[in-house]
C-alpha cells in the first residue's frame, strides 16, 4: 500500500479520474435511458460507443490526419473536433437505431421474455465487435493529436490541459442538455410517461415505438461523442476496448442509480476517481478490481444506487 504515492500524486490522479469518469458517464447515459424506459440492459451499447470512436478516426483519416498527425491552430482544432463529433454522433445513433429495430422491436412485438432480450443484446454486441475486428484485422489504430495535451495552466503542481477541460466540459454540457431535453421537451415528457406507465401513455396518445426509438437515438448521440473524447484522451483505439469500457459505464450507471440521468454522471465521475485513487494506492493492477469491489459494497447497503430515482419520476 503506497500511501505516500497517493498523497504525492493526488492532484494528478484526481484530474485523470475526472477525465476518464466523464467518458464513463457519457456512455452510462445510454444504459440509463434504455433501462429507464424498457427495463432492458442494452449490452450492445458498448459497440454503439465503438462505432462512434471508429467513425471519428475514419473522419480524421478522410482529412489526411493519421496517428502521427498533430493539429495546430484554434480554428483547425475546433473544426476537426466538431466534424468528428457530428459524424460520430450520427454513426452511433444510426447503429443504435438499427439495433433497436432489428434486435429488440421484433421481440417486443412478440412479448418475448426478458431473457430473450438479454441474449439478443449480447449477441448483437458480439456481432458488431467482431465485424470491427475483421475490418481492422484486430489491430489497434492510432488517433491524431487533435487537441494539445500540454498543460494550459496549473493548480499547485498539477497541470490542467485542453484535453481534460474538453472532456469534462463536454460531458457536463451533454449531460445538462439531455437532462433539460428529458424534463422540458414534449418528447422528454413522452419518454417519462412511457417509463412510468407505457400502457397508460399509449392510451393518452403517446407513440411508444417512436419514443423508444428516440431513447436509442439519444443514447447513441451520447456514446458517439464519448467515442471522440476517448480518442482524444487515449490516442489509440482497439476493436475490443468497448467490452471493458461498456462494463464500467454500466457499473457507473448502477452506482449512481440505474434509470437516473444525473446518477449516471455522478456514478461515472466517482468510478473514475475510485479506480485512479486505487491505482495510486495499491498499484495499477488493482485498478479494475477496486472499482467493482466498491460497487458491490455500495449496493449491499444501497441497492438503488446513490440517487436511485427512476427516469419516470425525474423532474427538473
């Protein structure tokens, strides 16, 4: 146990934890939305995230940016980021919609048992993951340095870079935007109505299939942006990375309260901090183990998660 290492690197571990946790939170929003409406764990959502990440790489490659490229100039950085986020968000939303239409909707029409949805979700996840594996020949791809990683300013002896500000800031903006959309828009009211009582919502004129499709699209948009931020933060992408990251994002959703949008953000940030503090205290090899142990211990005392409010009862 390296207490001195934790104390001496506390600031750096905190900024890194918040950065990684913000990515977890964006992906966790997709799990939370789908579960809040359908009571379904969409394990294929990790591949929705991977789709966005690869779409960003392909977009940058179309502009001639490879793993060895470095972008300079504020205008160029903003342009490449916005274009990549737009393409990645659209690609992820499209894949999420296809998954809903092809894998889940036929099961709903036939009133399939929950186990059928779970198996289908795992199958869809494997199919998409392996498709990317075949396409990329199971090789990692480097991401261009679109955003400068040098410290922009310092707080004490901790340097804060544009990358960290971009990721945390983007996660907060996306989270607030989604929260306001759910709580204040007409579609958001429909989502909350279907989440609370789908049969009564249908009698009131709410199109359940349309609402479910919008939920998958919204989750896909979040995952697409998370894919871009992952490339910016990590700088390399492997087709198999979605499994572990998706599992941690799901853990974050459960930690904050599955079905709770604000809980997804809280859970993602806490999970990122927990695993980084654990790596500083016990070593990097204990990073993943500690994160899941904390989840198990928390759920023993608070099974509904930290916030535990369902999507159907969410209010601004």
